[in-house]
C-alpha cells in the first residue's frame, strides 16, 4: 500500500494537468510506503506518450533525499490520453524494483484516474492507495 497525503496527491494532479497534453513526471520521497515530499521533474523530452526526467533535477532530488534521510518511495507520471496502466515502454523502463510507480490518467481531465503499481522484472501488480486528509 502507498500512503500519500491529500495535499501531495493534489500537487501531483495539478502538475500533470499543467503540462498537458505532454506527460508529467516526478519523484515521491518518504519513509517505507509513506510519501512525505514531492519532487516535480521537468520532462526533458516533452511528449504525450513518454517522459524522461531531467537528469540534473533527478540527481539534485536524490542528493536532497539522502541529506534529509528520505528514500524514493515512488515515481509518478501521467498518461494524457490513455488509461492509468503501465505501457509496454513503462514496464521496460521500470529500473527501480524497490519503488512504486504511480500513473495519473488524464483521459477525463476533470476526473483523473490515479493508480499505483509495483513493476519487477516485467511483472506488473497493482498496489492500493490510502489518501489521508
């Protein structure tokens, strides 16, 4: 299960909407399965069907997480025109077996679909989300 405060989930959805029709991306930091901080990343290859986190921003976020004693809990990105389910490309690029992968589907922009997955060695399994206020 991923536990993510409502305020952070709202920031993720806002970020995804702000770069529409391209994909948004970012990192969620915290301890164990509890998200405490969001790092919005720039999609270095803006596209409606893929993302690539800006390497400098990603490196900076990882350094800050280490300094603050946090870990990468999840990576998020949006699917502007498709369901919130990992694409074949998402699965092939899931390099962090210890992290979860959140996808925000924006097929209906006024009602985003948010789902979280664990992707290990090509196997996809959905994880529950708890959103405390």
